[in-house]
C-alpha cells in the first residue's frame, strides 16, 4: 500500500507506504541422502509401514535409508515480513525545502524440524527463530538558487539508524514416540551439548552531512563536503569519524574558444 497526500496547495506533501508478507515452506532435510536412497534402496521392499509403525530398512548400510521414511521428516520454515515508511516534505519556498523521512522493518523466520525414529536413532527435534528490526530516520534541508550566472546548491542532512538482531534455537533427542514431533520438546529425554543457544545484537549509527555547490556560468564548479559519523561498533573514545572533501570542476566545453570544435562521442 502506498498513499500520497498534498496539503495547502502543495506546501506539504505526505507519503506513506506499508508492505507485508507471510511465506511458509516445507524443505527437504537431506536432498542428497533422499535421492541416493531412492536410487539404491531395494525396490522389492513394501511401500507401507509395518504393524509396529516402523519402515523396512537395510540395517548394515548407514547411508541408505528407506526413502519413504525420509519423506516423513518434518522441516518447515515460516517467514514474516513487514516494512513501513513515511515521508513529509515542506516546501517553504521554491528554493528552500525540508524533508523528514522515517522507516521501520521487522522480519521473523521460524524453523521447525523433526527427524523421526525411523531415520534418526531415537528421533531428533529442532526449533529456532531469527528476528531482525531496522529503523531509519533522517531530516534533509535543501536550498537551490539561481542568480543570473550564479547557481548555489546547499544541502544539510542528519540521519540516525538502529538495527536489532535476536534469535535462539534448541535441539532435543531421544524420543520414545514420533507422535509429538517438534510440538512438544519436553518429550525428548536429552538436550545435546551446544544444542541450545541464543544471541542478541544492537547497533546504532548517527550521521551528519553538509554539502555546498557553487557554479558560475555553467563552467566553473566548486564543491565542499563534510560528513561526521558515529557508530556503536567502535570504542567510547573512537566512535566519531570526520570526512571532509573539496573538489573543483572546469567545464571546458562551455568556453568560447571550444565552441569552434565539434565534439564527437562514439
């Protein structure tokens, strides 16, 4: 959804947008083993389970498993995304404008996997989630003015960004039954070493920038830039960085002595 609204004869312009999606996938856990087992497995074995709920298999072959048993493996992934933005433009004069912008995005990916007892000794369940958030806000002031053969272009910008990343996962083994799957992790008797973990990260960036352009007669251009950035990824005494620059341009094709020559671009 996107919407634009003009107020007070174009003095204010509002832009608002939002996007959201949900995607659900079912994945193959081990494609190589699944297709290899389908090609190498004994084709005379039955295509159904035994009375006790097990599948016929080759006990002395560690890399060959009943391919129908592998198809029972549950591996689902759900991804949810939403992003929003808003922009407010204030046209004070035809030359002076202020623009305010903000955006927010939120992403969540959930993974659920269960390997039944028929393909994994005693069964194994896995649940995990990854989440990310991103926020951006900036204010930009621009001024452009033509004065006969002079042109002035000035820009001032301030921006702040913040990103958050969080997630966790848990693995459980030794199930006595395949009835619970990954919906009840407590049904597994063991939690392997390093099978559970979580993390969290938050980063911030603050930026200020100024730029001034001066053009005379469309031939001589002088540009001055200055930018300062501060990041939370650096130490307390080294968070800020300052980056100045100056450039000059001479558009020689606009000179009178060059107009007698024809410029050919190939």
